[in-house]
């Protein structure tokens, strides 16, 4: 058993340097061997430029802006060109009824030529040359002619341009206003994504600090256990310590090893989580600066500021307010469906009809018009009325949702403030406990060296010191986590002096 101890100590000693080795010597597949130490501000800046959720939110703003511009385009003339070709399979046939004696087609031509016949007769009378005129064809006395006349040609070509522009359209004007609110809503949603991202980065950063604090505590416990075992071993070798004390000291060393391993793995996992929310490569070699104790001095000021918190800048409430404005405009939009609309129309086209495909001989006939179109809604089966009622019901639903959301947010704010207050008190108590536990451990260690206390007393003092240190770090971590959630709920970030959303770097 004595031979096993040196090997165990060497193994444990190598574990203590594992974290530093992982931080300083990345995998051979990663060419970048430099370690970047980040502050919280650095991590937030990187996340604001690399986080996927932030990029998606920015794309949504861009999409909403394009949609708004598309709505404005409805105010301009809509110009379209058209062209068509038709091949007649069977021509239309036109029938003309006879008008009685001398009627029909023959009667029509005879009546049309009668003045010409008269003039020619007068001229021939002067010359003495007789002129004979054809006899009009006799038509049947039936009520309709026996045949018809085919109308049209085999090929029809048509090409032209048309334009339409609304002059008076209240629904269109209202929809443009609604699209403007859609852009504002997208911007507020982008701010919400940034607030969520900032909270996630802060909590991940604090988690790394907490994991490093735990690692330092368990490392200190391990080192104390090794030191105590070394002293017990010396006393055991000269028969001044019992085998029970020797065995318990060695057991304490063995028990300290898993805690060191776990604390080390928690650091690695926390760093992965931080890199994930930042949006950087998981193989990137980074570390965080500072310690949880650096934030202890801000706890009192943070609690005082939190007690003055309000929901005026909360992103959920601001989004609900924008949606309420949208629904109010939607109600008016549906009501405007009762109003007449006036539009301007223009068209110019060229037509050609032919029986062949000799394009150079085509005779193109132009046709054009310009006019006003007035549409007055009269009856739609109640659709417009039901659309208005539907929009009003949505308004009522949103109002109920706003009331419930505000109630839940107020509860959340109180919970965060209570958590912050509790952990502030816990930190104060733990700070005092650490001092007393450290003093008790030093006394117990000195007493054990001179044989005035047992190993059990020393172990109890070590356990009390460990618990008080972890409780102190845990109190700071819990306070910072609750504070970050409270800051997200308050939502004062990314707003300018006029309380408008601004993503400019401050």
C-alpha cells in the first residue's frame, strides 16, 4: 500500500495541470494555438456580430422593409404589356332577316345604288345613248334568307400596353400604414432577440466563472488532503498515528479526485456553452477574465436599481402595444371596405386579322382608351360586416393577452428581486462564514500537528470551509443570474434618448 501512494500522488498531480494544458494546447487539427482571454464586454460584442439569432432578426427587419416598399408600389401606376395570337377553327356566321318586298341584301344594295342610277340616266338623256340597268334580284318572300355570311379571318394578332392607377382607395392607404407598423414590430422583435442573446451570454459567462471558482475550491481541498496525508504518513511511519488515521487520510485524498475531475469538466462544458451562444467556433481556444468576487461590490447597487424597475421598456409589452395599434388600423381597414374606390385606366393596343402569315402585308389597326372607374360597394352578403366584427374580436383577445402578460411580468420581476435580495443576504452570511471556517481550519490543523485534535476534527473543519466558500460563490452567481434576467425583463438596452430602438454601438 505504501508503494501505491507515490504513484497515486503523481497521477493526481497530473490532473491538476489538465485544465491549463487544455487551455494552452489545443488539438493538433486546430492551427490557431493562441488563447484569447475575453471580458464580458468582449463576449457581448462578439455575440452581437456573430450570433445566429441576431442575424436572423436583422434579416426579418430587412424583409419587413421590402414588404412595406411593396405596399407603397400599389400607389403607382401598374403598367403591363400583353400580346396574343388566335387561330380561328370555325368562323362565325352572320344572318340577316329580309325586310319584305325588295328587302334583304339585294333590296339594301338596290336602295343604296338608286341615286347613282338616277344621275346616270340624266346624263344619258343628254347624249342620246340609251343606258340599261340591271334588274334587281328577286328575293324570296320568306321571313329570313336561306344562308349566312362568314365573319372574320383565320388569324388574329393582338399586342398592346395597359396601365391602372388608384386615385381614391381608403383601404390601400390604411394597408400602407399597417405595413409601417409591421416594420416597427420587426425592429422591436430584433431588439428582443438581442436582449435574449445578451442574457444568455451573461449567464454563460457567469457559469464559466462559477465553474472556475468550484475548481479552485476543490483543488484547494485536494491539496489540503494531500498535505494532511503526507503528515499522517510521517507520523504513521514512526508509529505516532494509527492505521485508522492513515487509512482515513488516504481516503480523503481519493475522495477529492472525482470532485477535481468534475469541476474541470464543468469548466470545459461552460466554455462550450459560452462559445455556442457567442456564435464562434467550438474549437476556438478562449478563456474568460475576472472572478465572481469582482462583482460582489455591485450587488447592493444592483438590488437598489432593480427595486426601481418598471415595465415601460419591456420588449413584450412594446410588441403588444404595436400589435394593438395594428389591430386598430385593421378594424378601420375593414370599415373602409364600405367606401367607394376610384381608379384611372389607360390602354393602347394594335390588332391585325389575316388569312395568311405574310407579316409585311399585315394591316395593323390601333385601339386605345383612357377612363375612370368608380366602384361603389352595395351588397356582399354580410362579408364586410363580419370582417369588422372579426377584427374587433382580435382586439379584445389581444387586450386580454396584454393584461395577462403584464401580470406575469410583474410576478417575474418580484421573483428576481426576491432572489437577488436573498442571495445578497446569503453572500453576506457566507462571507462571514468563510472567515470563521478558515480560522477554524487553521486552528484545527495546528492542533492536529501537535496532537491536540483528531483527524476527524480536521476533516470537519475542511468540510465547513469548503461549503462556506462554495456557498459564497454560489450566492454571487445566483444574484448575477437573477440580475441578468431582471435586466432582460426591464429591457432598457438598445434604446436611444427618445426610447426608440437603436442598434448603434454605444
